[in-house]
C-alpha cells in the first residue's frame, strides 16, 4: 500500500500537467523520448499493471527523497523525479481504465535510467 503523501503527490503532478522537456534532461532524454516496447505493456491484467507502475513510482519517490541522491553529482535524482511524473500519469490513466502507452513506456524507461545512474 502506498501512503497518502504519495497519492497526493501523484494527484498534484497529474493536475499540474507536468511534462518532461528535452532541455530539462539533456542528452539522456533522447533515449526515452521515443520509448516504445515497454515490458509493462505485456501485462494483460490492468490491476497487475497498476501494481507494477505504483512499485516503480514508489521506488522513484524513495530515491527523490533520499539526501544521498539529492546531493549526488549523478543525475539519479533527476531521473527519479521524471519517473514519478511518468508513472503518476500512467497510474492516473490506469485508474480510469485507460492504458496510456506513452506514459507507461516513459515510466519504465525513466525508471531504468534512474537505476542506471544509481549503480
């Protein structure tokens, strides 16, 4: 289960229409700008897909709240922030029984970029 704080954060992000811009993410964004073929889309069941999207979002929230990554020279914090947005959007759509392929693809791609910079 996720906390009310995380639900509110996702709702704020969805309401604000926050999007990732190439200028905000630099060169690495090009690797996710045309993100396609997410393995998440292989989930037949929307409830299972929703659970996985929330798991990725919660991992990103943990990184974005961790001073070790906030103060790091690695862009893990930036990718965590973008993951929260993309996964929050995907989750919002899933709650409305709609699979937004773009936000699901970005959710997974941004999450993998976050992990790449953490290791």
